[in-house]
């Protein structure tokens, strides 16, 4: 069920669409992207990697 979700979707549930655009490059070669819709900032993995159920924090 969560295979269709991205890290971006779960961290920014009110964002209608993840549209990353290149924002800045770090000196170590890491490129950060910012979502055009909600300004979420992260690496491309934050937009493309799926979040496994085990990684979702459970509230008690």
C-alpha cells in the first residue's frame, strides 16, 4: 500500500504533486532539490525513494 508513496508525500501530505527542481549543489557533490509546489527541500532521494512501512513512525 505504501509502495506508491514517496518520502515527500509522507512528509508533506498537503502537497498536491512532487515537482523537484534543482536548488543548490553542496561542495561534496550532493545536489539538493526544492519542490515547486510546497518548497520542500531535500535530495532527489527524498522525492523518489519509497518509504517502507517499517520506517513510518508509529504514534502510541
